[in-house]
C-alpha cells in the first residue's frame, strides 16, 4: 500500500493528513471546499498533549454550539469532549459501538469530521466498556456507520457516514431526553 502525507497552511489554519494514498486524496478533496472560503482570522491551537489528528471541518450547519443541544450527554474538560451520560448496552460490544458513535458525533458537531481511534478508546475506558482484545473488531462491526483508515502502529482515523450521523444523533437525542 502506498503511503502519502500532505500538509496545507491556509491563513491561521493548518491541515495535515498521513496514510494511504486514497485517504490523503479524500482529505484533499474535503479541504478544497475549505480553501475556497476566506482564511479564518484565528483558530484555537491544538494542545501539544493531544495526538496529531488529520481533522477536517464538518459542514457549516454543525458547530460547537451543537454540543449545547446535548448538554445532558456531552461536556468539555480541559478542551476535551467527554460523554457524561451513562451508556447502556446488553454487552461490552454494544456499549463500545454506542460510545464510538457518540464520540464521533460529539466531535462532528464540534467541527471535526475525522478523529483518531484513540479518542474513542479513551471514551470507552471512561465508560467502563473498553475491551483491548476486541476493541478494533467492535469498531469494524460499525461498517455502515463509520469509515476507518488504518494508520501505522495499529491506530485508525475514523469518521461517521451519513447513516452513522443519523444513528448517532438518534442515540444522543435519546440520552438527552433521559427520564423526562
């Protein structure tokens, strides 16, 4: 498999992608839409403690204000999004899949369409459903809901598909309602 890497600076925004040639080309097509827009005046710098992520911006209809719509489900601490609702499931596999969808959705509404699997793993640890032996298999079973791009070292970059965004929103709405 051919590996490729690209970095683009547009005003104060810096984008980079590394992975398969196909993944990098897909990222470049998404960036074309961003580059056509005027460069933003200011972008919050990423904390150096966070892993380097090939992040793309979600459509304009999604914004960090979207997290406020789900204030019973998500919150932020130290600039990191956390799931604060208890995630139910009949098994660790079901819980892991639900945590993955919600983590991806939270980052999506916060403007990051693609995130590293490490963020999902950390959320699963927080929720008490992380199974190191089966974690990757649980994520792969979300085939119609997510797209995964393998990176070196066994990590993945993951994004929601359109059906995945719909299902994740339904989960978030269910948790937001709670016991009303």
